[in-house]
């Protein structure tokens, strides 16, 4: 996964270096949940956690394909996780995330509407289970989490809707739907998937 992420970052740098791009910065709150599933004794239990508030922030790059069409990418820190129901336990996760979006930016009013959709890949850089019964706190991506250990790799789909004004300011909504089972131990059909949505504000610098 590290090699995949490094290759994607290399492509991002190449686009910035050799293409006529518009890059920017973005940040905002992100609200995330996790959906877990497990089977035992012939029954299946599935639960979606309560929302956990985190941060989504980073650098964006818009690489032009043609009139109003772009490849939208960047490198983001994405805070995810959730608060489990009927308990004080929660999981707080941090990922480095790289979206690869097909982006349409038609002129609307004095600015541009931004519509983007595509996949993302992510690498977990840190995470903890907190307030676990008896044991308290455990690192989510390490063996100390036991059967709750998570894989660092995550991937899924994302959508973005926003508006960019001529001065460069950007306002938007974003959502991620995880499609990878993040549990390291998948016995008994165990599953763990991330979901999140958020709002963001940013600034787009003029392309060269």
C-alpha cells in the first residue's frame, strides 16, 4: 500500500510540475461513522455508529482536461471513526487520502459550480480505540487491538459539490463511502467500513 500511495503522490507532483494546473488549500469539519458486521451462532449483527467529528484538510490540485473539465486530486488528512452505540467506546482514525475525481466546473453566475465524483485511496497514519471495556485504550492499526485490529489501507468513492468565486474562495460539501473491509481479521464474516461527510472552505490559486 505504501508503494501505491507513493506512486500516486508522484503522479500528483508530475501533474503540478508539467501541467497547467490550479492548486489550492482546503479545510473543514468532517462527520464520520463506521458500520460493523459480524456473524455468530447463525445470527448476524450489523451496527452503524454514532457520528464522530474530525478534520479534513490538505492540498488540492485541478488538472485541466478541456473546457470546464478537470481531474481533481490532492493530498488530504481525513479524520474518520465513530462512537459505538450503547457504550462509551469510540474509534478515532486518521488517514492520508488521495482522491482521483472527474470534475466538471461550469460557469454559474459570477463564479463556477464544482461537481466532482471518483474514487479515493487512503493510508492510515494513526488511530485509537478509546474507552474500551477493561483495557481502556488500544492502537487501532496495531496487534494490540486484537480481533479489532484494522488494516491501514482504505478505498472507496467520493463526491464533492461546491462553488468557486473569481477571487479564489471555495465553499463545498463532500462525502466519502468506504468500500474496503478494514478489519484485519475477517473471521465470521466480520466487516468494518468507513463513511463520512463534511463541509469545507478553501482557496484556489490561479493556474500558471
